[in-house]
């Protein structure tokens, strides 16, 4: 994978939208879409809001790397941050801009760009925040150097990365989900659409047991069955 591959995937499969049906299914009603998306996200992962509550964002120059649908962006701004955001995809930038305008939320900068070449001066931020993004960056060493450069001397990086050897990996993905897919594959009248349907289509395309190898299966079970990075 290179940066162009990553950019192309997320441009055409905006992060998380498939879990609530996608923006098109809301007939471009952004307000309703954001409401449904945020409810799904924070009902499923309520710990995110608790973590944000424990961070002192008030009046802090804060850079968020990787924005998705902008749910966390909104929450960070509401907690008093002087917020700037950057994302690799124009689609995410457009959606976050609409969100912040709809919510009448002020911000510093919203930039279409890469963590590998951050368009900010040295020592610009008190906080760099990134949730579930940096593990998708091919050149993580370069990303670290750029984050270090834009952080103030006493600044902090707050990041969530997938932990491979977690309970989710060792039990849910490697055992339960693979067994579930195997059952769906061999049973008659298995789904032909939705997330399970796409997993089954993947398995038929490259062969069931090849698909079930963790090197192929894990990516499709973290950010959706179309994800290969």
C-alpha cells in the first residue's frame, strides 16, 4: 500500500458511513445523516466521549489528523479547543466543513493534506489528536517526524491505534467472525447484500480458505469488507 492507495480507498468509502447506510441513503440530508452517525458511533463506543472529557482542550491549539465524518471534531471544538483539522481525502474535508457550518462551530483551519507533509509551522500545536488513523499511514516514521515538528515543546500527542493482539483480534476476529463467515458460506440462502454479503463475495472471489487467512481477513473486519489497507 502507498499513500495514493489509502487516499483512493477512503475517498470512495468514507470512514464509517456504511454502518448507517451511507449519505446517499439519507438523500444528502447531512443533518439527519450526522445525527444517525453520531448516535451509532457513541452508542457503540461510548468510551470515546469519556476519554475526550478527560482531556483539557480549553483554549488549546489542537490539530486533529484524519477526520472521517467529523464526529470527534465537533466534540473537541465543543470542549473549547482552538481546532484545526487535516484529512487525506477531499470528501472528508467537504463533509466536516458542512457539519461545522450546520452546527455553527468556529474553527481555525480545515485542510486537505497529508500527515507526511503537514502544512503548519513548527511548534504550532499544544495537542495533536488522531483516532484510528495513523495505523493506515504507510510511512509512519515520516508521520512521527511531522507530528513532532508541529507540536510545541510541551505539547502532547493523543492517538488511538488498533492493538493487534487484543481481545477483539484474538477472540472476535480470529475465531468468532471467521466461524460465522464459514457458517454463512456453507448454509443455503446466505445473504447476498449488506456487510455479510460483501464478505461472502470476497470469499468467493479469492477462495474461502484464502480469504479466511488472517493476513487477508483482518483488514476487512476493522474498517469494512471493502478495506484492503
